[in-house]
C-alpha cells in the first residue's frame, strides 16, 4: 500500500494531539465528482460531525476565491474514514485501510517511546524530566509512599530501594495472591464460553437482519457498528484457541 495515498500529519484538537488529514486531499482521492465546498458542508450536516471535535476549519493565508478567503477543513482520521466509507467505492475502501495503517503505525511508535517510562520500570521507580538524575525512587512503609531520592540509572534507583529495605527502615509487605480453585476456573471458562457464544449469535443477527435494514435507511450506524462487530469477531478465534470452542449441548427431542 502506498504510504502517501493522502498526506497525514500531527495536529491538535481540544488540546489533544491527533492525526489529521486535509479534506480537500480526501475529496480529490475519492473522485467524488462534486464541488468540494458543497460536498463537505452536506456531509458534515448529514452525519452530524462537530467542529473542533471531528474537524477544524481554517482559511489559508494564500487562498482567496472571488474576494473572500477559501475555507479548508482538517479532519480526524475517524471522520475521514466515515466520509470514505459513505462514498461506497473502491477508493473509499482503499483509503480507509490506509488510515487504519497510519493509526496502527502511530500506536506502535508511541508504545516504543512511552512504554519504557510508563510501564516497564520496576515497582515504585518513576521517570521524570531531568538531564542527570531522571529516575525517582520510592518505597512503601505500610501506610504511604516514602521518597528516597533521584538517580542517574534504573539500577541505581532499585539498589537504593533494596538498601533502604535492608537497613530495616521499612518493613516489606508481601501481598499473598488468593488461590483460585478448579471449580472457580471452570465456572469462569464456562461464563466466557457463554459470552462468546452469545456474541456469535448477535453477530449473525447483525449480518442477516440489522445491517441490511440500516443500509436500506442509509443510516450512519452501519459504518459505526460494522467496525465494532468486525474488530470483535477478529478477537474471538484467539480466545477460543486458548479455552476451546463452545459446542452447544444437544437438546432432547
């Protein structure tokens, strides 16, 4: 897939950093065949998109049409995906998959950068902004966190924690995890089987009845629910590979 089907860039909406694209680029790629201004205004009204939540409006300094500034729109990728889907053509499906890949790459990059400081640090060691001593260490004394100090490396912070405990300043408290009985495990798996089985039934009803009815009404819910059902159904085989697929009992005739 071409990584540059439509330029995607970082922006800010409601003080949140988010991926955006230009609505004019999307309009051109979709080959809509209609005037851009009328198309975007009608779509915003028809599908209830909200300014400064689903999109932002701006006027480029260099863009003027007949004595007035041209309006441009920057869309969140969720909004752009919905606009792509409602065109119901191959370009719409292609660009929707492209936007999903853009979001996936951003998530992977964010996990690589953020996880070492937010998730992978030892217990009671935290990262903070400091050039020389970026690791802050604490211990638990049974009632509250006790601050130890800041250190240049994670190993130094952990060593300080261990020394603090070794000197007897703080009594280490070990939490004992309660054992789960076989009966509780079996009950949990049985309940999970029931949830998966019921969801498959709901998905069947969605595909055979609900989606066709919503498509006839040209409802926006088709595109919202389609993604939710597809994503959920992709997870089911993974769960069933661990706990086994549910086989309904045969009822007596």
